[in-house]
């Protein structure tokens, strides 16, 4: 199961828990755990995205090196 599938599943679980006839303590506990799960998976998804961006930036820097003549300074 991918992270995105798990986020969708947890989101549907939140919807079901909101309308289910569970005792308040159980419902609140499950909603908090589902919310924390969504937050953690969302964070982990963004971490992977950022590491891919860094790799792309590093590769672009290697492909197009800047020479000193290209850099203009203003005084």
C-alpha cells in the first residue's frame, strides 16, 4: 500500500467515524489517531519530494556550470 493510498483510506475512515454511532471516547481516540496518521504520512510524502528536488537541483548545477564571466557585479 502506497502512502497516498493510506492517506485516502485514513480520510475515508475519518468520514465513517464521524457518522458512526460509537461512544464519544472511542470515536475521539480513533479520530485523533487517524489525524496523526494522515499528518505523518503527509510529512513523509513531502520529505521524499524535497529530496528528489535537491537531486534535480544538484544535477542541473552539474549540467550548467556558471563561469565567472557570466556573473555581473554592481557597485
